[in-house]
């Protein structure tokens, strides 16, 4: 049985795409997923399954459409992959401290892409530089460090063009989800 962590994009944001977490848990349990949990209202899921990731992602998206009449992209990672995200943070303690001291909110985030970016897309994104922002592409994940606020981030529209299914979580959420797995 594999431990999965799922990330839904754009639910319960600004009064749009509303899904109650209890209803989402029920839907996932009815799909025969095991040990289903959710964390906060922004669409973070934990569950166990023997099914392959790609088919699960597709099934969950289709079931959300059928149950809630919403088109919601879903990005899945195994718990081990999320652990690797945490272990692979490319920013130094000094960079993190500096960003935390100057940011008006959370400073460290991860954009979770639905698939690996092409070499061309990766090169195009990597060639961008933005004041008060740093980012690092690592496989299907993009580490984001903000010295101001994510709300003013210039890299976000570039990520949306890179992968319209990409969804972003702050570092505290990533850590909390891993704590919930263990």
C-alpha cells in the first residue's frame, strides 16, 4: 500500500470552487481509498492505495467533477516524494533567514507540477530573474523563496504557463502533511 499526498488546485479560494472537506473525504472513501485524511480547506489530501498514481489522479479529478460539478486539477505525490521535497530544499539557512526577516508573510513555498517540464520550458523559466524572488526547478517541483510576499510574485504567472495544473503550498503545509503521514 502506498501513502499518497494529494494537492487540489484552486478550491475554497475567494468563495469559489467550494468543497467541504468532510464531503471530499466521503467521496474518496467511496472510491475505496484507505486512511483518508484532509488538512485545512485548501485541498490537501492523505490516503493509502495500491493503485498507480496516474490513474488515481485521473479518477479523483473525474469523481470531483461527478460529485461536485467542479473541474479541479489534482497533483499527487507519494509520501516519499514529499519527504524528498523537504530534504532537497536548495536554499541556505542564510537565504531563508533573510527572506523570513523581510517577507510580509510566508516566504518559502513549493509549486507542485503535474509533470516534468520540457527542457525548453525549464530553460526559459530558469532564465528569468525577479527582484525579491528566488526559485529553483527540481524535477516536477519548483522551490520558491519570497523576500516580500507571494501576492506580489512575478514568477507565479510564469509557473501557470509552464503547467496550468501546478499548485503551490507553503513550507509549513508540506511539513504538516508529512507529520500527518507518520
